[in-house]
C-alpha cells in the first residue's frame, strides 16, 4: 500500500488576503469564505476543487511576523508549500513511512473558523510533517481532512474560468540528481522518472516536476521567468480546465495577461496571481 494518494492542496503565501481574493476572483476562481486558523496568526481563502484545492494564506495578526509564513513573505509572495493527501488515514500513512525508514512527525491537530450559511463552522485537519532532508527542495506535509463536508460545498466548486483541479507543481532546484534517492524512498522508484536533468514524480493523477531554471525555460519557451529565484523555488502550478478556449476567452474578457504555450496550455504571468505562475491545460 502506498501512503500518499496525491496532492491535497498547494499554498500560496500572500501579503494581503483581500487583495489576493480580488486578484484570484478576477482570474475566474470562486473562493470560499475567509477562514481564521485557531491558535495561529494566519487566515485564508480557499479555491476548492472536487479532490484538491488552492489555499491563499496570509498573516492576520500584527504579531505574526515570527511565523514561517512571515519569513517567506519577507522574500516574496507566491507558491510556498504543498500538502499531500494520505491514502487512508494520516496515522496509517505515517506507519508506512516509518516502515520505510523515514521520520514523519506525530500527527498534530489544526482547525480554522469559517462562516457559512448555517453559521460558524470549524473545519478540522490532522497534519504530519517530514524532515526537510527527506523531501529535498520541497516544503510539504501530509494533510487529512476530518470534516471534508464543511469545505467541499457545491457553491464553491464551480469556477467561471472552467478550472477543475490541480494537475501538478513545478519546482526549480540547483540539480535534480541529489533529490532522487529521497523521492525513490518516499514514493517508490517506479513513480520517479528522469529525462536529462528533469525529474518527474507521479503521485496518483498529480505530478511534481523538478528542474533547473535553465531546463524550465527550455520546457516553456517564450515565457521567461520574471523575477530572481532563490533555489529551491516552487515556480508554477499546473491546473486542469474543462475547455481551453472557454478559459482563454474568459481571460481575454478580464484583460488577464497570459501566453499560449507550444503544448497548448495557457500560461498566466505571476504578477496576475500573487507571484504564482499558472499553467492552465485542458484535461
């Protein structure tokens, strides 16, 4: 049994939650009500899909600068982390990881307060982290939903731009070769493939793509990086859409800056999405 089913959500660190909400609504996403994490200085908006989601995460307390999000935002806004969905319970996934010689943390509880039509709701989660050396190049953890019905609400699952879910995450690293033993161990060697200096890890229907900045530019010609990178760097999020032309038409109507890539995907510039580069492709 494999411990990880795929990507549960990706985290976009933002400096102002309300500006971020406006930006992503302009991109054609439906957002949840604003959430407030309990016993933490952070709040969020979520962009929900049937099996995964995007979390826009911001600091909402003035004394929250010591939080890891504050450290990240001192550098930039953008993609800062990935949460994996366990296959089964988070406790079962942790046991399998321990059997593989890895060192996951004990499960810890997380909850946030959110206002929905029925009143105040308290979505709850169980999280397990791995040491940085066991997931090199990627800030990540396992996330199990204890109350999924509170966030997967019909009114939040439809998006005017036609987006239907996460496809993958692109990470820039100095070199991919040193990463391979760790990810072979975590996901199984059959899930990890390499082409030249690019490493791709298939996790369920999702994928992680690790490459150097030069190789990333080669794979995405005509869409240059528009900022300095500090390796490792989660550079782009790949999303599936129902109909490419519908999505392109929506973006044109909203005057969103995007490029049409040789592989048929639509690439949205990072300045449109709080530092996150988006690739939108027809699923």
